[in-house]
């Protein structure tokens, strides 16, 4: 399944040393009390905080008249104060949000992507797709179509193996 052997965080560290601009995107980790975040997700957030990488929490809010369900408490305690939280109404974290503009402002060229619903919201954020189920609705652009590289590891994704790991611009590592 992984298309890159070795450590994702080692690759991130190498990219930082060579001038790469990297951010961490957490998608839909707000099923508070239902699902626990993984130890590996905590490890990635601690690494990002220690290296002062921008972190974005993207939370699903399909009905804007209702308050967004916040990211799980444990993950929220692992990010620096003032971490950017965005609310999205559909699957893709870029569609209808200011995420791309914020990444551009920070000169980010690569994202470390983690979250829930590996083959729905996380996939849509990584490689785009249709807004509706079964390839219906509007087609939206994901990170790779927007000029960003995506790094991830199955250990920081939940909801099954990443069916999109072979897409151009995606690096799925065998270890965090």
C-alpha cells in the first residue's frame, strides 16, 4: 500500500532543511467521544508544533446555522494557541473555505494530511473529486490540483486504506 518506504517525518525534516514550506492539515477529527485520535496523530502534531509548522484544523459543518463540532479535545490540546480552525460544508477542505489562500500566504508548497474518513473527506482534500456521493455534483479541486504536494501515512488516516495513494503528487509513507 505505501508508495514511499520509511519515515514521513524524516522526509518532512529533510524538506524543511532544504527550504520546503510545509503545513499540517487535520480534517474532520471531531467525533468527540466516539473515536479516539491515534498516538501517531499526536506524534505528528507534537512534531509540527516543535518545528513551528502551520497547523490547520478543518471541521465539517454541513449546516452553517448550527455550531461546528470542534476537533477532539486531545488533539486541540496538542496544537499551539491561535491555531487556525476552518469550517467546511462539504467533503473537500478547500471547497468554499479560505484554506488555499492561507497556505499561499504562508508560502506552503507541501501539506501533511491527516484525519478521518480516509476515502471521503481526506481523499477529496488531497486529490479532489465530486461534491456528491457516487461521482455526482460539482467537481472540486484537491491539494494536488492546486499545486500542493501531499504527504501522509496510513497511521494518521482513519477509515480504511487510502485508495488514492497512487495519485500524482501524493506520498504515502510506510511509517510516521
